[in-house]
């Protein structure tokens, strides 16, 4: 779906997600949302906050799982995804702290695989992800599933692609400050979500969006796996959709 601009796309999706949360809550259970970071979801989170302030969306019965976290960063680090989520969404809505799940970037090497397994188990115990939000990296990654990530990969330690680290360098104040590894949900974890929306804005994403949507399904572009999902939609602005 190509929109005039990112505000219109974000507003449309926010209304859809709010309706989904209400419908799931009305059926008597919590809604489980998979959330993403990066610059792309910012206007979407702003719309969710607006709906919350207008009394149209409560997070009291929402459980969230974030896609990923930089390995080595504590939640207090301003570039950690934990800090990002607090700043951009959680501090502004009524979500109970215990409903928030983000991989722990400070986990020790010995505890890492148990931590990842526990993250997968927590998703399962919550009943699976109802709605998964995604951005897309220039390498075609979803979460931090860089080229070569298998279709059935699960939450694990990943090595960041040099392009991904370069793109993150300005925010970190230099390439040498960017972590080399992250913990990320796998492609398999993401593809199990019942409904998925991938957001992309701007000319810089147009080529990778085209490859993901119309190129071969390949582990070299993990977003291309979405072609095989039963309910995945790309929400694009005109620039990101300009090569389709
Ligand atoms: C990071 C995140 C991804 C995000 C990507 C794009 O790599 N782990 O989830 O999609 O950046 O970032 P941006 O939205 O800032 O372009």
C-alpha cells in the first residue's frame, strides 16, 4: 500500500492496530504486539500515543515483544532499544512494565542461549504474536536478520552487517562506537506472527523494497520471506514505493 506520505501511512496503520487491540481485548484476552525500532516507526508510535491520549487505545491489556537489542548495551544507554522504546512509546502510554519484553543486551555469553530460548518461550506462552511491526534495513534485514539468516532462524546472537553498522554510526557518534553484535528474533520467529506490517519511507529504501517485494525469495534479503506470509503488508510512502 503506497501512501502520499509517512504521516498518512502511519495514521492508517495506527487506526488498524488500535481496532485490532480492541477486538482482541473484547474477546477476553491480551493483545500481543511485536515492536520495532529505528527512525521508521517514529511517526507510527506518535499516532499510537495520540490515539491513547484521545482515549481510543489502552495498552493496559497489551503485551509487547521487541524484535532485537544491541549486545553489550545496558538499558540505560541512550542508543539501546530499551531506552528508545521507553522514550518513543512506553513512557507515554498505560502499558504495565511487566508486559514489556526486550532482549537483554547485557546478558553474559554463558547465559545467552538460555536467554534466547526463554524469549521464544515467553512469546509462545503469551499465545504468539498477533501483530508484528517491521522496518527494513538497507541490507534487506527485518529485525537484525542480516543476509544469510535462515528462514527458520529463531531468537539468537547475530553479527551486524558492515552496512548496518555504517547506517547506525551517526547515532552512536562514530562507527567504532556501534556494537558488532545483537540479539534478534529470527526470521522463523517473525514469520509466525499472525499479521505483519512492514513500514518504509524515503528514496533510500526504494531499491530494497522492490527487491523484497518483487525479487526472488531468498535468505540474502530476509524481508523477501514476507512474500510467503499469509497476511503481510508493506506500508510505503511514495518515495519508498517509487521503484515498484
Ligand atoms: C535497525 C533495526 C531494524 C530497522 C532498521 C532500519 O537495523 N534493527 O529493525 O528496521 O534499523 O532503520 P531505520 O528505520 O532507521 O531506517
